[in-house]
């Protein structure tokens, strides 16, 4: 099956933004980290690793009386959109990745980043040092995240394709 790259990009961006919201909601119900560790969460530590100064990292806006540091959202949504776009582009050429609505793809992304890349960069502790609750929350959260990407991206691509 051929893929319309422009439509796949649009579908992946839409899916990644929505699935990013789903993942944030998931983490509010099943927090992966302790409050102490969440004070310097992975987006914050990633920005520190990249050399982003604290004055940028801690920029915020206020909504409903809550101060919200928005730079971390760039990391969170950038990650979500990037992997959703890759998934949307690949699903047309390699339909096997859509097995179980992309859950296995999500597990792969979780394993690569939470067990490999992020511990190697000292963004999170080594896999052995991470609590079981963190593994469970992140593992299932990545499955739900990709399930959302699969459904939203597939539907948006389908709708965009109807316009031809």
C-alpha cells in the first residue's frame, strides 16, 4: 500500500497531540514517579542534559491559579508527535506494527527509552533502580498512548484520504 506522506504527517501530528494528552492524563491517575523524583521529571532532566538554562526551563503561565511550566510540554509533545508521525508513516508500509492497535510499538518505544536511552543519559535511574510502579505505569501508559495514536491517526488519515 502506498502512503500519502502529507496526509500521514497530518494524521501523525493530530494523533500525537491527542495521545500526548492521554498520556498526561494516564500519569495523573497512575503516577510513574514519586513526588520527589517528579520534581525533576524526565522532560526537565532532558532539557538540563541538552543544556537548556533554568531560566528557560522554568518559564510558566498561570491558569486557574496554577503555575504551569510550559517548556516541559515541548519535550512531552515533541516526543509524542515524533513517534506518532513515524508510526503513521510506517503503518502503511509495514502493517504488522499495527498489531494490537500499535501496543507492541508502544512497548518497544517504552523499552528503548525508559530502559535504555534515558537511563544511559541519567535522565531516569537504571532499569533495575526504577520502582516496579514506574515500570508498570510507563509500560501500560505507552500501550494506551500508542493505542490512541493508532485509532486517531488511522481515522484522521482515512478522513483526509476521503477528500481526494
